[in-house]
C-alpha cells in the first residue's frame, strides 16, 4: 500500500542533491548512510561482514549500492515501473535484512526516501534471476535506469561492477568503458 507520510523533520530530510554540472546531480554515499542513521547503518554493515566474510570496506560498498537501488526505485516510480533492476544476490540479501527491521524499513521508505512510499520486494527465484532476458529487453531496460543512476550518483566506477549485473555485462562482455556506460542516453518510457 502506498501512503503519504507526514512532513519530515530536518533530521529525516531527503538527501540534498549537489549539482556537479548542468543536468547532473550527485547523492553521496554519506547522504545514503544518513538515511539509515548511524546505528542501523553500522548494524547492516556488521551483518554483511559476518554473513559474507568480506572486509568492512566491501560491506560498506554493498550497503551503499543497496541504498542506491532503493533510492532509484523510490525516486523514479514512473520511469522504473515494472522493470527488473539487475543487482547481484548479495545486494538483494541486504535488502531482505533491511525489510526484516520492519519499523526502520518502513520509516526509511515512507519518511526518508524521496518517493515516500513503501518499496515492496518482488520475489523472484535466484535461478530466474540468473537467466538472461532477451537482448532487446535488457538493452531497453538498461537505457531506462542507467542514466537515472548516473544522474543521481555520478558515473559508474570499478567498485559498482560487482553489484550491478548489466553494467558488468556491458563492461566485460560488450567491451564498453565505464565512461561509455555512464554516458548512455535515456530511453523514453513506453
């Protein structure tokens, strides 16, 4: 159910985007961390380190990419409606962990993320998640969300490749540079 929340206090305000160049804004990793608050952010990072055995720095990046995913879905519900944004399983598992923190997750969605609505999880079997969609469908969907990601968070970097399936595919299999991927022009919504 989508609900309109009460006006947010200053401490719960949506991250303020900073303009880097005309048409480009950036929401920083720190801005995203502040959406969770210090305690929940530290808890999610610690959970990720314990669950995966990764370094705290790697866990921080995983949590950041999960929050970027949630931010995009919340900020662009019309443009991304019905799309499957292909993040890796470890990002999905962080999202599951956040959902289990029911009060905090609801507050994140309805009070802190820009869309102010509950971001529901759509279950999909991991086997289906690994299947390749048709090339045309994958390309069309990527051209809808990749420019939105870059506009919000800046260009993709090497650290993002491990978390975004299509970006890694474009980079490794299609030999596109990160600069080329980040410069993709948006495809109009159907």
